[in-house]
């Protein structure tokens, strides 16, 4: 927080100074655009020459890219993170300032979701899905650029290209390489358009909720709830099994299975949807994790959605540590078990043992998230269990990391629920004994009286 405050002060101070496009001269830009996954990544490697005392580099993001931008980061060529902050915007660009700290080579990485367009937007069940990628060949910069090379990585080596920009192109396998040797003035954009066939389903989680129930009796129960949607080219007409089959003749952009990587010590796995238990899933324990292959009840075609839940358990002893003085720390995984998939709204809920107090959360990710606290009531809870709720937008596997929650807990509270059960059954059995021994029948009293007469 202090670093961010100091950086903000430095940026504010330098913004007072006159910004000049002559402060830097860019010797070389190597731009890489990766179209293999649903999250499009654009990486710009920049070599600079300084023409002034300025140490703040101005970076531009065209306005038509900002709506699909989910993450932007800057680092040196030695993988050292650089502070980056959005400082202003206008009708054409968003402006970011990067504090160089004396470095003259940097890498700026941009991640986009739903940047790809589908042309046509609607297809029949036997049609191929066609994607359109529109951007710029060059990095649109605030400074002049001497030489520029752009490499576009296609989904496959033999991708069927329908239409594409040809000027300065050299194609090699699954790569399209564009070279520009002439100097590019500031804020000049050279358009890039690639229209190609790609039947890989483009899917997103509209929401995802991951719930941990931490118990000091030896188990952590995890439940994950999802709504998945295929946002690719939408299906026209009705779905029929005659046209659709497993060989891929129909429904070419359908999502047929999802692969998840669960923690190595997971056990008691289950998979359900809105109808009930789904048996079309397979799990196997591997060297470092549990590989779970989920097959939905029906294929998810373009424009279709499906809700499903998965659950499993983890042993407490590998995730909860204590110093034997009433201080505990639980170590859990924040992210989702799916690779290259994005959740628009992501929620992690951790339900701690009853009477847990003095709760602190440490989540080491460079994204804006919210932390809230609530209380849950379960079986035999007297006062309720405190829960930590973390929410994040645009969650994907770049944020897959461990997070830590520390709290205070009295070990004597472990015996409260067993004690409640003991007292309950003691009262129940005592009542049954008294009831069976007690004589509350009037007829019985009359029989006893006649007997003695």
C-alpha cells in the first residue's frame, strides 16, 4: 500500500511536468498475438532510448480494446514487475504510466476475453465456426518506433484462412510474421484483420462459487458451483441427434467435456447438475494432482448454458497449522481447477469453525477484489460460524495461487458439539426409562386394589 501511494505521488508529480513524445525513442518492438486459447494474449517487448530525465513511460491502449481487456501488466526483460497505473483517458485511448526504475527494456502483456468476433454470428448445426480477429499490426505508441515485428500465433498449424492482411507477411507453420522496417510515428495504427476457421468452443463461466467448510475434526469439504455458457457462434434452429453425433459431423463448436485438475489429496468426488447426479465423469490420481474429466449431460452448443456443481474433500492436517497457542492458519487454493477459462463473477467463501475470531486474510494477487464477512449456521451450531467471502471479477488461471486465513480458536470448543450430543441422548434415554417405569394408567391402579382385597 505504501509503495502504491509513493508511486501515485511520483506519477502525479511527473504529470505536472510537460509530457513530450520526444522523451523516449523506441528502437525495437516485438509484438506477439496468441490466438490459440479463448483468452487472447498480446505481448509487447519494447527496447527504449531515453532522450530526457523522464523515468515514466506512457503506454497507450486504443479505446476499442478497453471493453475486452481483462488484465494488463508490465515487467522488465529480467521478469521484475514494474509499477503501472492508469492515469487518464480520452475518446481514443486509455493512458497508462509505467515507472521504469532505470530499465530500458520492458514487456507489457495484455489479456483479452471476447475480443474475437464471430462472422457469421449464427450457424447451423453442420456449419463451421468462423472467427474474426481485428487489431493493429503495430504497437500504437506515444513515441516513434524504429523497427517493428509482429507474430500472430494461429490456433493450429493448418488453420484455414479466409481473409487476412497480406502486407509485410511471412507465414511459417502456425505463425504469421509481419515486419515493418520504416519508422512509425506516434499514435499511428496499421490495421490487422484475420478471418479464419476455428471450431474450438469459446466458453465462459457466468458465475463461479467455491465454498470451503473448515473443520478441526479432520476434514475440509469443498463445493464448487458453476454456470457455463458457450459464447461462440450461436446455433440456428433446433437440436437433433440425427445431425449431431460424436464424430464431429455436427455441432462442431459444441463443448463436449471439461477437464479439471484437483488437489492431489482430494477424495469423495461428486458431480451434479440441475437434474441430479451425472455419472458421465472420470477421475484418476496422477503424480501431482487428480485429473477429473467432466462430460455434461448434453453437448453445450453456441448460445447454450448449463449449471453444474462438483464437490470433494481434503484432509485438514495438510491445510491447517497451529502454534498450539490458539492461533491457526488455513492454507487454501484461490483459483479454479480449469485451464484457460474465465469466470465473469467469482466468489470464494471460507466457513471457519464456530467461535473462530480475530480473522485476517492474505491473498497475494495483483487484482482488485472485495472481502466481506458473514455468519453461517449449520447442524448443532449455537452461535454460528464466521465466514470470509472474497469476490473478484474476470477470474482466470493467472490468479491460481494459495491464500491464507489466520484466526484464533480455543481447542476446548472442539468438545462442545459432542457434549451437546451426549446431553441430548442422556436426556432422551433418561426420559424413555422414566416413561417406561412410570405407572400412569388408572386401570392398573384398580387391578392392584382388587388384588389386595
